[in-house]
C-alpha cells in the first residue's frame, strides 16, 4: 500500500464522519504490519465529551480485530484552515499502541505532510511509568 493509497483511504473514510455538531469531518486509515488497513471517521454525540476521533476509531477497530502492531502508518484527512493533527487524547493512544507509527497529515486529497509521533508528543507518558 502506497502513501497515496493510505491517504486516499483516509479521505474515503471521512465520507462516513458523523460530525453533526462541529461540522469538522475527519477520516483516518491505519496500516498494520500484516498489510491490513483499518479506517475510521469521527463520530460525535450530543453529549460532546462522548464523541470520538477518527484516529481512535481506526485504532480501536484494528485492536478489536486482533491487530497488535507494530502499526506502520496512519493517514489523517480533514479539510480546514490548518493541516489536521491528532488531538492530545489520540496522541496518547497512539503512544500506547503505535509509538513508532509514521503519521501522514492531509488537508487535501493527494497531498500530505509526514511526521512522527515523537515530534507531536515529545515527552510522552507511557506504560514505563507504571512499572
Ligand atoms: Zn483525537
């Protein structure tokens, strides 16, 4: 799967976003080492705090289907004034389950910026603290 394919999968997933309140529609596509791809879109609730981001939907789908990583790459797609980035909660979950994942940030189909979780979350809390 090429980076373009993964970014395209994230844009396709965005079509399923249920962003009824914010209007901020996001798609994500997570590539596993097995070659499987799990997609996600944000799903919002009238009780705002119950909403969940596209990145976590994709990650939870993969984990709940038995994938344990290492996860290779995640593409995140959203239109807006800024290039999309994962929120703090998603950064923590990526740290917990996909710390070495490459992250593709896409503000328009066919275009993306590549980053690493270590750049977005430079001093992470992790399971090491709990030992
Ligand atoms: Zn998030």
